[in-house]
């Protein structure tokens, strides 16, 4: 018989399962109410914050003639969950940090974490992930806590999923399914929704299960009147075929949307506008940094994967050079390969960039693990040759010893705080210095009747000096070869 625990008992169980500093709030601080006075200067207008937090009307719940039921949309998804992990390598602290991150993911998805357990094994059990004996113990924990879902800190095979569910008698999901659920909640653009849908179908295809009529066969094909030759096709096989057809259609749609993104990139390359990509671990402060550098006004929330759809904004260096700044989707340890494949066109923003700002959370218990996880994904998308600046964010909340260690190990790094503005000017100077510069330096006297050339020199090149004379504009600029050819008729300048 399942028994429900009181809130106070839940709190004690959580405190026992996650020592101080290891619970989900170790990764996500208590999210204070956003206010313009405190956060407006840093984060802009927060255009979609109100939509994310808005009340949603849910039709069909009321028994009255007029449905007046309004609930906050995340509460509909609230589930009571128990976490389970298998510790195979590393230290016990590493295993506890991984489970704390899983708790943060579960809370972001809208679940209530009741308990968490870790099993020490050389490798996950091929049948039940944690072994038959521990699966029975997990069943007792589920009954005692009143949980309705078990979340495993790893990707389960279809067989492990079925057999563990048979033992614990509640729904079992893995880390991959949890991340896919968060992505499905946060996707807003057409491309983002299509990419999430493709990843979900790739994950679901080998995990389809059938019973009863799902395993019954349709009548076999044939040209005869009775049409009974052959074994026919079961309904679950029909479902798999339909999913494959939908996946093929989704890939074609994503390829079409990728073409539009590529056209925009080609336009930026044609105009010789350098590009900078912000990459990093989820909840490291990438969107806050984008807002601080450009005033973009994108959503900033103390949650994992709060920003899903990429944002590109124009920015300017202290010397007046224009460049684009792209905020990309956050990474995480063991990022599902389904997502890496589905979001490849979006992640190409990183591969096509001239410079990567690799943002890491300086206040995290183990920032080196974050750096390694992000660099693994960067390798997957073929961006290892792009120059990188490691931006250690949240320096105001980080341990000074951790900051010193990171700055010593990472040769091209800088400590900043997107919240307070610490180190932002130094970061802008680094970006200005590391962006590729035009290859040709030229001095010209452009007549006032050719003002478009002067404008192009400002937007496409780097103006070293500018002087307005009686004959025209005297420019000393560093530009690319194409613009240098257009300016060449106005050089050399005779000595005045």
C-alpha cells in the first residue's frame, strides 16, 4: 500500500539525500523576483518572461457550465520523483554532483524531488540498471515516499526500462527523456520545435511497446481475392513505419530551414562582419552575458535550458568595429546524441564563428567538468579550430581560490560577472583584439560625391584615422581586398 509523506518528512528526506550544497539549489540559487530596479540594466526588457510565467486557461476541467479554471502551466506537470544513479567511475563527490544536477533538471521540468539514491557498480546492470536486489530496495523507497516516477541518471536501453518498471511498478524515465521534455517545454521557434520533435521521435522509435491489439496482425497482402498470403504487419510495426516517415519529413523541413540560416550567414560573410558565438554549460549565464554586452533583452532565468532558441545580435567593439554575437543552446554532461544530431544546424553557429566565448560558471562545485563537457560537444560539431576565450562568469559569487586555479590553468581566460559588470570592459577589449582584422591597409582621399565608399569603410573595415579636407575625406583604413580594390582609384595621396 502506498503511503504519502508529509511536507516536513519530504524536507528531512531531501536533506538526508543531498547534504548541504549538493541539492538542486547548489546548482540553481533561489530565483528571486525579477525587478527592473535591480536587474533591468543588466538583462534588458525580458520580452518573453511574462509569457513564460503567465497563467494558462485549461479547458475541460470544470464541471460548471462556464469553465473558469485557471492554473499555472507548470503545476500541471508536477510529479513526485525519486532519483537513482549508478556510480561507475570517479569519486563519490562526482557521483553526488551528477545526481544533484539531475535534481536540478527534474525541478526545471516541473517535478518535485523526494529522494535520491546512488548504487556503486563496475557497470550498469544490463537487466535492471541497478541490479535486481537494489531494484527491490528502490521499490520500497517509492512506496514509502509516495513517488509516481523514477528518474535514472543515464540512458536506459529499452530492455532496462521495461524490466525496471516491472519491479518498481511506477513510471521510469532516464536522463535523456528528461532533457527532451525540458526542450519540448522551452522550444518556441518553428525550427526549435521541429528539432525537438525529431529528437523525441528518434528516442521513441526503439522504445515503442505494444500489447493486446497492438500485436495483432493485419491481413496479409496479395493480388488474390482472399488476400491472406503472408504474415501481414502488426500494428506496432505500422506505428514504427509511420514514425520513420514523420522523421524523414521532419529532416526535410529542418534542411529547408537550415538553408535560410545559411543565407543569413552568407550575407554576414559577404559584408565581412565578424561573428562571435557564446557557448557554455547550461545555466552558466550565457544569456545574461549577451544582455550585458548588447542589451538584447532575451529571457534570463535561474533554470537549466531556460534559453533554447539561438539569438543573434549586432554589437560593437570599443574601437568601433561591428560584429555579431550569437547566444547558443546550453550544453550538459551526457547531452543526448539525438539532440546533438537534431540541433546540428543550430550548433553550426559555433562552427562558423570567428571567435567562441566559452562561458563557465565559476561558482559551480566542479567547473572543470563543465569545460570538458562543452568542449566534447564543440568537437562533435567540428569547431575545434575556432579561437576560444574562456569567460569565467559569476565571479562575484565564486570562491577566489577556484578563480585563481581556473585563470592559471586556462591561459586565454578572464573572470567576469554579468550581474555586477565586473570584467566586462576587459572582455570587450579581448574580443576587439582577437577578432580577425582586414588584411589590407590603405590611405585614400575620397571625394564627397562618393560618400558610400566612406560608409562602407566604416561598416566593413577598420578606420585608423579620418580627416575632412577641402577635396574630400582623407581616410587611413584597414579593409578587405574587395573594398581595397574599390578604394584604390583614390590612392596614393599626394603630400599636402
